[in-house]
């Protein structure tokens, strides 16, 4: 787990970056996954409380992280929960779903997100917004 703190001008964060990376050849890799298991990048709007919460979440996630659980989800089918748009990765925020698609396939991981495929498009979703079937 790496934590960076300090004012920068080039990173994807304002002052705080938290990243957990896996160094294990068994971690599933897609074109989006790399070895990143968890990340948090703050913005100007984040408070110290937000950063403390992110540190706690990173710690809990790191303890619970299990390569075999990720491997079990690859190729698994799922449905999206009613409030699924709240779980989209920020870079996939323009994904609005495809009409008539109710079942998705997990094709990989990206940090704490699962990469889902709707038959046409891939997008990243947090697990708490997914119902595995």
C-alpha cells in the first residue's frame, strides 16, 4: 500500500493518493487492470474526514483482498442493483446502460471495480452495486 501526500501539479489527485497494488501473477489482467487493487485520489472538495475514511476503506479492503475471489468472479454473470449508477467508475460516468440488457458478464477487474460487459460495451462497477447470479 502506498500513500502520497503533498501538493503536486501533475497527478490525478489534489494532495492525497492512496494505492494498493498486487504483486501476484495470478491476478486477472485485462487491458484496463494492471496490478492496481484499490485507489483513492482526493480533490479540492475532500475534507480530512473524507481522507481518513478512504484510509480506513483502503486498509479494510487490503485485509479482505483475496486473489481467488477475484478469479472466481471472472466470467461470472450478474445483474445491476437499482441504484447501480452510483457505483460506476468516474471515467465511465456517461454509460447509461443498454435497453433490454439485464444480465452482464464480468470480464476483469480494475482496482476495486469489476469490469462488466453488456455485449457491446465494457464499464467498471463497484461490487456493492452488483448482484451475482
